[in-house]
């Protein structure tokens, strides 16, 4: 995370970020073009802010490019891709379970189990079990005590 | 004013009965217990727990109600500090320094300064409410769109305090936040912006979804990615669990300054609770004797914004009680709550039902005190949460983050947004981009735009309207100064350095 | 104005009743699901939860469950609701606001796809001015608007909502081009009211209840309510009595999914009828200050159709829908 002043190498990621900002700017600008002219006594309509943001993002893309070329963008430290992917898989599994009507408790169990695995735990079955218990407590607390509705699946309908 | 004092004394005589104190204690306990659930901010907490109070007599329920209100507020800060998951936008700033403190074993002092600061702020603001409400509210109403716009500009300028060491990266984060602020139906024209035909996006990006995604999910991913190379160590307690002499010394002024910002801005009909917390953070960062600690867990950065947040909450009661204006989500619920007691907030309330108004204000004092009494002993318990093994701790945080999002809006689209913001938070951490400016952009962008266009619409497009009000002109001047002054100072000090 | 809170607002009283649900629900065997196409808190959610309590306590149904599907003026919920074709155990709360939202959001579904059941409540819409305004009555306001529509600024709820539509209708009624109105939308309960009280705008439009306290305290002057006939027990002139042909109410209703057979529709109509006549429901109306506007079956279907036509016309004439 620390900026290494001596190490003034060009980090390729800077180009990616600059390009990304440019794409975002283009998106916002395109959206602004698509907005019909709305007559308003204010003199400016809803597209004015879009143009301002698009211009800002464009300038920042240019700024990022310059700063990359000057070697001011730090090269990130190594990261553990497998860990990140495992947790992302957990989040994706949670969303998929809820979308498919699998219910709140299994979704939370998957999220809990896979996140713990991402953090280096090997006992997936135990962690899934903990997730089920946690999800169950939360579910009962929410629906019974607080009268809030959470997504239901086969398990939740038992209560 | 003497009448007020007398009426307040009478309110206290009722509220101080032992059974009433017990109700206050139960209220604070329930409020804190529900408020600590991430994603459940004070508004929802009060809404969910209000039914509990209806089973009591009016005075008793009012007191328990006040307890729930304060408990819910405090509960939201607790999650910000302990697990980096703000329950509402106003406690986002608290997470910046508070969570850093918690990870460095200073969670105890962070929670304590937050509790005591909330107490101090609540106390002063409630006194302000009791004594000056009718006058202050007349001033507050005079605030027009141009004045609000100027206030937002001041807030924007101060955002740079959250930028970290690179203005370029800070601005990038801010502008992505502004872009997210565009998403949804434009408030003034009804036009959809950046919604790509997804109906769920028409309502815009929810601030808590962004904050929880960036802070909690992003952080979990980042910590996991660094585990093998530079494992994070969390110490539940290092040094004192309680605030040290030094902590007190560094906290009391931020509490007072935070209160001074929070109460007046909170009492403005469109002031909100977020802006005072931003301003407070900036001011503390500028005034601190320990600038090197900011970003790594400076206690001033918790004390000030927390006091500002609580004072602004008391501030919102002013337009609510005197005019019947609910100016925040929480206030709207309080209004509904009052109506259940046969209280109809509005201009006639103070005249028609002084007993209930002063009873309520006395209850606020008592609930406020009860909050500190209940929560200080609990701090030891809270920080123990951090002793949970890391995999389970972060897995639990993600479960609670998802749960909060689902509870507020049970739609897969919202969860996908949470995941996307989580990944964004991870990428930004990895490449050293600050994340707070993005949330600030999302909050302030639409507010500033709306007020600007409202002002122009009322003036029929005449930009002079933006500076015609003396207040707006003053605020804009302050903003300009705040923008230019640091550059000047930097120039000066460089000049001095050259001389040496 | 409260609809526009994005955040969860006050489920309060509704939750009270929900929490105190009685168990002794006999009678019908219907297990009902009521969709509130909004977040917990706002008007539709409160209506759904009040219905839930009244339906079960009066024994009109066996059980009732409230499901919140927030988003886009209710159109997210509506899109989901029309998929429940032929399901006679579902109801959705909706209202005047949704009619407009469907058009302004270009929703792919419409209320015409649903089976109309009944209109339940209504709220009178009112126009006010600050107490020190030179405008004394509806005629003055009409004159000012005719003189220069740009200079008459109106504060009200979200763009394309009930308040906006009402201002458009007002302009039309007095012969001013509705596209020329200077309507300033505010979100959230208090903001518009603060702007009116502070004299930042010429006039304000919202539900009467929201202005009541201020009118009684003499801080706002009531110009008129947009009711068809004078409301008994309410000291408020109607716009019609002042020669302005404008009547509009902010109503709330329930609809059922598309494709119901006659028996299913009858069952739902009967359940709602029993609910509306229950003591519980009448008490809720009183406590929440909702006007009873019960209208069911065919009569409601016709009403709904007319409102859709009228709203579409107004939104087109104020330029929000092309």
C-alpha cells in the first residue's frame, strides 16, 4: 500500500485504469446525449450534471495516464487470487441461491462456508453447519420478532 | 425561557420515577440490540421496535421510545467501529478512523469516545432544543435552495480531507461516486439517467448498499488477498480498554465542535446528518496535533463525527416538534410514533400539550444518560467479538452485510450491486484509491444538483440568485477560502523552507 | 410526499397491528399474500399492513402475509405481480401514484393487466400559500398564473406524482398552457413544507393532512381542496366552488393478478367487503386519518380506467410523457 518513491517504474495497471475511466466517461456522455431536451425554467436540465461528470471522468483519465507515464502509479503488492475467487464464489452462490428461490438460510450457509474457506479454513462441512445455524437464528429473529420478510425457500417454509 | 425551565423540571419529576427509569433502560437495551445489526439503521430500528412501546401508558411508552431512539443511533456506530459496516450513511465517517482503531486494539476507547461523545452532544443539543427551538426554527425555515447549495459546496470542498495522499486518486473516487449519484430518476425532471432499462435502478443507488459493499465486502476480499503475504493481525485489546487521560484530552474538544456543527445543520429542513459528520472530520483532521494518525485510527476522527451525528439527530427534532416537519427518515418514523400518542407535532404542540412535549424532552435526557450507563460496561463484551478467529469473523461480517441489504430491499439486483461494490472496494484498496470520497460523492452529488437546479428554477435561470442571499454568499466565500488557503499555506511554508 | 423516501420509513402503527395479530381467525380458508410494491414504511406498506390486520381479525381470510417489493413507484412490484396469472390468493396495494409512474417510467406492464378489486382510501389534495402571500383565494392564484405562469412557483412531491399532476390540471382548468407551469419537486416529507413556510415558492400542493397543523396555526393560507363536493366537517373551500373545474383525490386501492375466474374474483371481493365493514378497519381509518373511499368491483374497474386515461392526458400535456 505504501508508495515507493525510489521505484519509479511504469505500472501497466495505470493504463487499464485510465482506459476504464475513459469508458465510464463515454457511457455517461452517451446517456446524456440520449436524454431529450427538457424545457425547464432553470435553464439547465438533467443532462447538465451528466456532462459535468463525464468531463470530470475524462480529465481524470488523462491525469491517470500522465501520472502512469511519470511512474507515480504504485505497483500493487502480490495478492492471493484463489482466496479472493473463493469468497467471490461464495457471494455468487448466495445470490444465485436467493434468486433461484432456495431461501435465506442455505444462501447464508454457502456465503459463510465459502468465505471461511477463502480465509484458509479447511473444514468446509463444519463451516457450512455454522452458517446454517447463524442463518436460522437471523431468519427466526427477523421474521418472528421483527416482522420483516426475508427470502423463503423450502427450509424457511417449515417455520 | 423561564417557563421552559419550569416545564422541563416538571417533565423530569415524572420521568424520574423508578419504573420509568426501568422503561428507559429496556428501551436503550432493545434499541442497541437491534441497532447493532448491520444494514439496520436507526430509522428501521425505531420502526421495528415502536410497537413494543404501545403496550405501556403514554408517559412510559414515550420514555421507552426515547431510549430506543438513542439506542438505535448508538448501535449503528458500534458496527461501524467494530466491523466496518455502517448501518446508515451518517456513521460512515465513524468507520474511517473507528475501525482502524478497533483493529489496532483500541476498539474500547473508540466505542467509549463514541458513547460519551454521543452523550455530551445529545445533552447539549437537547438543552438547545428545549431553550431555543421556537426561535431557531424561524431561522432554519429561511434557508432556501441557494443557501443549501452553498452549504453543499462547503461540504464538497472539505471532502478533500478524505482523499489520502493523492488528490488524483481521491478525485477519481469522488467522481465515480458522483457518477453513481446520477443513476436513477432525476428528481426534478423525472428523466431516467444511467438506468440501462433496469427498473430496479430507477430509484438510484442506495447509500448503505454502496457503503457496506465498499467497506465491509471490499475489506474482507482485500484482507483475504493479503493473508498469505502479509497476514492481518487483529488485537481485540491493546493497552487500556477504557479511555486514557490522553484520550479524554484529545476527545473533549472534538465532541464540542461536532455538537456545534451537528445541531444547527441537523435542524435545517434539508440539512441532513451526513454533512455535519463530513465537516467535523475535516475540521478535526486540520486541527489535530497528531495528523500522522489520521487514516490509521485517530480518536478525534471518531469523537467529532459521532458527536456531530448525535447532535444533528437532536436537531431534526426541532423542525419536527415545532413545525411537524419530518426532515429525515428517522424523523418521519418519530412523527408516526408521536401521532400514536395523540401528539400532533406542529406549531400548536408546545401550546396545546406542554406536558407531553416536556415529558418527551425530559425522556430524551434520561435515555441519553441511560445509554452511557448501559453501554460503557458492554464495551468489554463488544471488543471480544474481534477475538473470533479471522475466517469466522469475516464470514460473519459478510453474512450480516448481505442480511442488512436483503432486509432493506429483498431483491437480487440489490445483492448484485452489493457484490459489484465489494469487488470495486477490493480493487480500489489494492491500487491504493481512497473509498470514502466515493460514498461522499453519492450522497452529496444529487443533493447539490437538486438544490442548484431548484434555486435556478425559482429564479427563472438567473445565476445571481445563487449569491443574492447573504448566507449563501458567506458560505461560498468560506468554501473558496477553504479551497485556496491550504495552497497558500503550502506556498508560504515552502517559501519559509527556502529561506532556512 | 412521503412516498418518495427511499429509505425505509415508518412502518410504525402498521407493525403494531401486525405484531398484535390475533390468532382466532376463523371463517374463510383463504391464505392471502398482499404485496406492498414499496419499502416498509410509506403509504402503500401501511395500507397493506392495516389490511393484513383487519382481514385476519375480522375473519375474512385465514391468514395474510405482507411482501414488500420496492422500486420505481411500484412498477417493479407490478411487473412481478402480473406474473402470478390466475393466482386467486394474491393482492397488490396500489394507488394514483402508480398510474403516473407506469407512464413516466415507461413500464412494460400496466394496471389494465390486473384484475381490479376495490378502491379503499383517499386523501384530499390541497393548495396552500404562505400566510403573508397577496394571493387570497383560488381566483387570485388563477389570475397570477394567467399573468405569468413562470413566476408562479409550485412546491410539491416528486415529478410526475399526484401533486404535479394536480398543478397541471389546475393550469388546464384556468386556461393556461400546462407545459408552462413552474413546478419544483421536493422529496421527503418536510422539505416542500419548509419551502412554502419560508416563502421560497408561491404555492404548495400536497395532501390536506400534511398542511392541516400549519393552516390551523395561521402560518399557511388554504386556497382550496380539490374535492368534488365540500367535505362534511372540514372547513375548507373546494376549488370547484371557486369556479375552477378541478377534482382529484389521492386514492389507494387493491388489485388481483390477471386471469382470475369468476369464482376467484368473487371470493376476493367478498373478503375485502367483509374487511372494509369490520370495526377494525374503520378504527384504522380513523386513527390514520384516511378517508373511506370504498368502491368495488365493476364501479372501481370503470373508475380505474378513467383515471388511467386522465393521468395519461395530463402527463402528456405537461410534457412528462411523449
